[in-house]
C-alpha cells in the first residue's frame, strides 16, 4: 500500500511544485502551494510522522499561505504590470543547476537503499514532545526568541508609522 | 446497510481521511462537470455579467486591501505556532510536571512580549 | 515499510524545483514560495530518514524547520511590503540598489 500512496502523493507534490514555479500570477502559485503542502503532509503520514503531518496542515496551509494570500491581495499588482519573464541564457543555466541538485540527490538516495526496520514510535505526539521538552529544551526556548524577533521585525517593517 | 458498514475493517485510521478526500474531490469535480453537461447554455449578456448579491457592482473586485489584514494574519501565525508547541506539552503535562510547566511559562512569556509590542504599536486597533 | 531512498529522491526533486524557482523567477512573491518548497523538501528528507532509523530527532528537526520557515515568511513578506511602498514594484531585477 505504501508504494502506491507514495507515488500518488509524490506526483501531486512534484506537480504542484512545478505549477507554483511556472504560474504567471502569484495567486495561482499560492493555491498550488497549498496542494503541494497537503501532499507533503500525506507523505509525512506515510512515514508515521502523524504529529508533523497535522502541524504541517495547521501551520503551513492554515497560517503561512494565508499570510502569502493577504500580501498578494495587499500589493495587488494588475495582470499586465507583473514582471515580464523571458528565458535568457543565464536563466537556462539556473535550471541546469537545479537539475544538478536533483542528480546529486539521486546519488545520495542510492546509499539509503537498505530495507528499513518498521519502527512504531518515532513520530507520535508523545515521542516528539518528550524529545522537544527534554533533550532539545534549549532549541525549544530559543525558538520563542526567534518568533519574537520575527513578529517585532515584521510589525516594525509593515506598520506605516513607527 | 448498517451491517455492511460495520463489517468493513478499518485497518488504518487514515482510511476514513482518504475516503473523505475521495468523496470531496469526486463531488466537487463531478458537479462542475454535471452542470456543464446537463445545463442548457443560452447566452445572455446580463446573465454572464459580474454578480454581486443582486446589485450592480460598485467598484472593481481587485482593490488593494489594507495592511491591517497582514498584521492580523501575522499575529495569527504567531499564536498558531504557539499552539503547535502547546499541544505536545498538553499531552505530556502530567509526565513533565513542574519542570515542564516552568519551561512553557518561559516560552509563553517571551511570546507575550511580542503581543505586548504589537499592542503598544497599535497593530491591534482597527483605525 | 519502504526504504528512504525514494523519499530522498523526491526530496531532491522538490528542492531542485525550488532552486529553479528562486533562480529563474522575477516575481518576489513566487521566489518566497519557492523557498518554502525548498524548506518542505528538506523536511521530507528529515522525516524519511528519521523514521528509517527509528529516531525522533528527525521529527523534532522538521518541527524546528517549520518554525523557521514561518518566521522567514513573515519577515520576508514584511520586507516585501516595505519595498513595495517605496518602489511600487515586485520585480526583483529592479531592486538592484545594493548591486555593485
């Protein structure tokens, strides 16, 4: 069952990602981004990371993409004023670099072709929480400082009168 | 019928999610195609014009929304992430005991500074 | 359970698409979305290897990456709003004041 679902959701994720990159209007990109994020959440479920899958949907599709869509509506560039994009030599070179990344990943992935041992408890809420609140306590506390810095920075930048 | 439903073995709890997904996608796509296939198509200028609660549209639909929406969405993102961290903490609350309570108090306290900053800067007033 | 090689390959493909989006597109909004795709691709690799080794560290790391991605999106979009107020453009080739 896992290979079939992997192929289905993997294809949705890759297809959605290609659509995000190739759409002209950012609103279509944002909607395809949601599709990709949902497919990735389904892949997390396939790898028994149930908690991360829920957080992926809640935080990404629920908050980050909403932020993107609000900004798209906020700056609302009309269709004919969107930047004109043509495929120049340098851009083609960029696509080649991206292809090189994929090749590199394929070479790395071959080293992991050993059959996995089924593990029950590597992604449940209890397991993640226990690791987060004991072993990775400092990282957890520093995260709050990161979020604080992000909120203060974003408000200071976006607010009209400071 | 009830016998049939109860006889299906739900091997995986996500089976119901998959079923929901299939039904939702099938219904939404199916109805679009059904109305395309079955509905009569008669061109009418008024029928195809932009429709807004029965009155003529006042302005173009693509107006720039205010930056206040961004600030509200930003605070939503902050508290959404905070909830994401609170959830495993709530599950493990009894195991972690006082230690877990203190670390979460520090976490929430630091994020509270962000809320106070937003409040003082007026990101919360709608004027 | 499948071995993680297929997941790592998928992760690499998603990362490559994100890189292509960042390098090729001019629209700053789509560049930011491509960065989100790249971060998600890394999460796929973390989760796949984490469950392969039966180690919860993969999930914790992916959680941290998600938090960083959310913070990055918030600040990046705020910078975009500030730049748009100043220059009325979202074309990254026109934002070349710092270019030498």
